[in-house]
């Protein structure tokens, strides 16, 4: 457990993505919670740096298997695959690496030396960088990094704009007669032409940006019903909106 600067102890979770062919870690981070939002942040970072994979192979946990994941995969053009229960070979490489991480990185750590996720994250990233750049016996002496970049034609990159839009979450709401919708007990106003209709919305995980999805796919921003009263609203937790997990 990690003890922060206020003396509070936290359980930590590591979320990682590994390229199956090269054993190259495209994304990894450490969090206080194991949830879809944190997984999505690792996926976004990995895709921004190294492109989108043809297939994401996940465990069957709630963080990995939900409506938002299906929508995200469809938008970025990748396939979702889930390991069958009681078939450890489906995730053997990542589990083997986690054992290596525990033996080589975690065993050497003194958690009292770390007082924030940022400090622990720096140590983890340094360890992963060394791993990615070290020769691997199963790769005929190549490092995971060298093997990953040996086939540049397999790297399918997305533009920054596409990544930003694709990683918005999605929800549906019915608009009231006076053109108001409610998300997590907060009222927003939309254009009067949407009154009494059911609309699709896309929103950033921090809820700072919310858009209506127009019929042609374009995104139109919406605003708080009363900006003065709601100016001081702060969301301490990033989460999926109720009813759409």
C-alpha cells in the first residue's frame, strides 16, 4: 500500500497493455482504482504513442466488458476479444510479466520512499522502459522495442483530433419540453429543436465537455442551464454517468 503525504494508505492498481507479438509495453500506469475510466486513459495514451491495435484481448472483468468499451472499439476500428474463463494461456504473457515485475521491481521497493502516485509512477515507467529495451530470449535476442518497430507498416496511427473524439464517452437522454436534459442531477440546456426527443451525447471523462451528436455525426457543445449557480461545481471523481456503465 502507498501512504500519501497526508498519511492515508491506498491500495494501488497497475493497468498495462502489452503487444502480443513483440512483448512491447505500449501502455502502463498506476492508480488508486481499477476501473474503466483508468483503463481508458492507458488505452488512449498507448494509441496516441503507438497506434491502434487490430485486436484488444482483455480479461472478463467489469472494467473491460461494458457498453462504453464496445462503443470505443467500434469508433477506433479495433476488435474486442475476451479470455475464456479458466484458460490462463489466453493471458500468459501479461501474467508472466507481472510476476517478473513483482520479483524485479516491487520486491526491491520500499514503499515508504514514495508519497504520491506520481513518484511511484516514475519508478514504474523507468522499470518498463528498461524492460522494453532489453534483449528477450523469445525474440531471438531482439528487445521488445526493436521487435515492435521492426514492422512499421503494422502501426496504424490516429490523428490527435480522432483520438480526442473517439475517447469521449457516450450516453442517451430524453430532452424535456423546455429543452433541458439532466446528467447526474445537473441540468443542461440544449437547442429547442431537440425538445421532447431522445438524443445521443458524447462527453469527456471529467465532464468538462459535453456534446450532442447531430444526425450527420457532428458534435455540438451544450452548456449548463444556469452557469452562475453551477460555476462552482467541482467533480472530485471521474466516473461513468449513472445508467450507462
